[in-house]
């Protein structure tokens, strides 16, 4: 793969015929006093897949996350982080 894509956020939309995965990069914006003034959001990929492929992707992601957590420990989400 010649051009890897980095993303730190995503959205998902589904219909009967497809699942749409929209990946983005969110970059915080700061003023001259280093106060955050907002977030710049740039869409970097729009991927559409069939429901069968979406389900296959889900299963593969679950397997990989489980393997990661066995090796490195539980991934803490949102308010679980300390």
C-alpha cells in the first residue's frame, strides 16, 4: 500500500444495502495564548462495504482487540481512563 491513511475519528452510516465508514482527522486549534479555540475536522476516507463484509470486519476486529488486550491489558474507554 503506497499511501497509508491516518485517522483519529470516524462515523458510521448504515442502510439495507451498505455500510459507510467515514474516517477523519481532528486537529485541535489554539490561539496565541495556547487556549483551545476549536477543532479542525478533515475527512480523509469514505469507505462503503456490503453488510456481509461489515459483519466480517466486525468479527475480525473483535478477534484483534481481544488478542491485543490479552497481550497488553484492557483498553480503557472514555470515563474508564485514569
